[in-house]
C-alpha cells in the first residue's frame, strides 16, 4: 500500500462520491426541476415536494463530502477548478441557496402568488446545478486554459462565457436529462394517479433522450475533440511536480484507454443501455426497475468520463504539459492514508443511514395525504 496505491484508490473513491451524489441528489434535483412541469396545481406540487422532503438535505452530504474530498485529496485540482470556474461555482451556490429556503417557506402562506414564486425558485434551484455540472465536465474533456508560472502559481486565462461552448452546453443538457430521468423514475415509487402517469412519460422521454445525447457526445468527442496523452514517464510514487512531465494533444486520445483495456467499453455501454432500459421499464410501469436502471445510467456516464480521461484530472489547453494528473496533483501520502482510514469508517455509515432512512420513509404520497396533513407537511 504505497503512494501509488493511495493515489489510485482516491481516484476511485472520489468517483464513487460523484456517483453517490448523482444517484441521490439526482432524484431530488430531478423532482425539483419537474415541479412546474408535471405539477398542475398546488396540491400536486406539494406531493412532489413532500416526496423528496425526507431525503433532500441528507442527499446534500454526498455533494459536501465530494467537495471536501476534492479539497483534501487533490488540492491543486480544487484550487484550479474553483478559481477558473469561479463564476460558475457561485451561480451554482446561489441556485442551491434557493432550495432550503424554498422548501421551508413555500407553504408558510396560502397566497397563490407566494407559492408560485417559490415553486419557480425551487425549479430553478434544482435545474441550474446539474446543467452547470455538465458544462464543467464538458470543459474538462476539452481542456481548461490554465498554466503554472516559475513559482508554481496557477494562472487561469479563460473566461466565464468561454465555458459556454457548444460541446459543453450539450453535456450540460445531458446532465439535466440524467437528473430529470432519475427524478421521474423516483416519482414512480412515490406517487399515484395522474402524477404517476406523467412521471412515467417523463422518464421514458428523458431516458431515451439521455441515451441518444450520450451517444452524440461520444462521437463528437472521438471525432471532433482532441484528447491528451502523456509523452514522458511519470514516477507514480514521486513527490508532486505538475510541470516535470510532458503531454500533448492527439486526435482520438480519449479512446486510448479503451483500446488498451477493451473491458472498459462496459462503462459507456452501461450508460447507454441503462437509460434505454429506464425508459423501457417506465413504459411498462415497472418503477423500481426504472429507478435502478436510471441509477446505473448515472454511474455509467460518470465512469465513462473518468476512464476516458485517466490519468488526467484537469487537462490544460494552454500548456498540455502543465495538466494535472492522478500522479502529480495529490496530497501527501500521509494525508491520503489518514483520509482512507476515515473514508473506510464514514462512507459505510453514510450508506447505512441513507438506506435506513429510505426504508423507514418508504411509501406513496398523494393529494389525499396533503389534504389530511395540511399543516404538518411542506
């Protein structure tokens, strides 16, 4: 269990945290994004809100933990991402601010205008973050304009509007569709009647759309976007030095790992087929299977992104040799070792109480439930 092992294991663990976030926070953000789409009146929208009410704040643990792990395990990546994507990150935070206050204040007054405004706030606060997350990953796949100076200070040379390029925006749409499919699949387990039928329809359309756009992104990435490859050897156990290697852009480089390890093709195959099956099972009225397939689809897309870029974490489009990789952007071995021990204890605990809360709060909610509990529910 040397430095190389801990570097690789933390690459896996951060990927698991992102998948956990996409699956759990994905369904409550997906439901929030659908609030004004499939909720036709106040009671139906309260059904949607209360379907995720027991879990939405607990699901934020995955996002917070992933951010904390990124800071502790990959400090240069955290610093570069949060400085380069600063405006995008602030927009995400302001969107997320709307969610807790929206949940808490939305039903305090019976005024229709008051509730409608908070419904729009919840919809925006749930739809904007997944789009921005997708745009961020779309830019990572194209390279981020940054470099280090002679004192190893980070210099970001891009702009906010440069992030909004066509490929990144398409990945942003894919991310939103993934979350919407996840939310609509979850609603099939929590609602009945008209809301259940609308959820099935939304899951069917968004699942198929996510699969199609994922395929388009893959072809675009392989044919129209150059990837990054290392052209010098890296000592996987060496002290960090992000500027000591050489790297360059090559056409089709993001497919290189699949050629060396054909088993990795299971990752994009999972991303495509799982969303197709999520749509298929939604059509058949098999909500539980649709939710499982949608969750696997989330995992497949994130895994595809990770294994395509490996070992790159944040490629530099300004100076490819200054790209941050798994082997030169980590904390010290001692830090990674301590964090690994902490993760071995707390990640299973998070999984355990999350599963327990879902079991204890299982069951469907409908408009009659809202009428019977007008002041005790959101």
